[in-house]
C-alpha cells in the first residue's frame, strides 16, 4: 500500500459518511430546517466535512512524500479516532449518570495524540513544518471519524431509553429546555450540526497549537545536540 493511502482513504470515507449522515438527519427529521439555525446548521457541518474530504483526496498528496508526516498522522490520528469512537459507544453501553469526567479524559487523550504527532514529526524530520502537518492531519482524520460515528450512533439509538440516559448525562435535556424550541428531535439534529461544525473547524487549530508545543522541545534538543556535537 502506498504511503499515506490508509490515511487518505479514511479521510475520504469518513467525509462521505459524515455528509451522507447530515443529509439523512435533515431528510428524516421534520421541522429541522425551521428550528434553531435552520439551513445554516446542515450547510455548515456538511460544508466543512466536504472540504476535509477534498483536502484528504488531493491536499494530502504532497505530504504523502514525507513518511514522517503521514506515518505519525496515521498513528496518532487513528489512535485519536479510536478514542473518540470508543467513548461514544461506551456511553451507550455504560450509561453514566454524569459523563463530565468521561469527556475530560477523552479530550485529554485526543489532545495528547495531537501533541505526539508533533513530537514524532519533529523527531523524524528535524523541522517544525512537517511536525505541524502531522498534527493537522491527525486532527482532520480523528474529527471526521468522530463526527461520522457520533451521527451514526445518535440516529441508530433514536427514541431509546439508552439515548435518553446519554442525553440526560450530557445535559442535552437541560439545553433543550433553555432553547425555547418545542421539537426535541429537531433540536437534537440542529445541536449535532452545530457540534460538528465547531469541532471540525476548531480541531485543527488546537492540533496546530498542541503539535507546536510537542515539537518545540524536540527541535530545541536537536539544535542543542547539533551545536555541541559540532563544537
């Protein structure tokens, strides 16, 4: 398999799945386009997912020539995606009364993956930009997989006692009461659209910052060793 092929096609497949599930949510939920942000929610979430898919299909090509980028993006990205997906599924299996601590652990682990992509990229390439690229691609694949799994699981458990327990633990029922909306299904889908848009938009920013924080000490250590090794 060519370098980066698994990363590339996972991004494309997750993007296509996310867009299809956004459309499914709109088609199967009467009133969703007149609730909350209306069309803006689905267009925003679906639009960013499409951009990510296009980037994975064509924008990843230059990075695929750098194994230090795609190698670490695949390792860290697939690990972060597994953490995201596992937490979503486990919530429905365990049904904790309050999932605040679950969320903190989940995001701490994912953020650690972003930082480790920067560490690995810097260690292999001895440069900052490839390290940042590794962290950014980690965020792209992980967040797309998270969104596709979130939508799929939410739709699959619609109307079940398990889902109501999860919504109660996450505070969705309180958010619905504060929203002023009267249709909980429409609120839920709009909430999913907003979550997808903001997570997809902000995740690369966090990845760039954390990747830089992970790569910077590595680059400083490399520069220090280079300076004293040449002395």
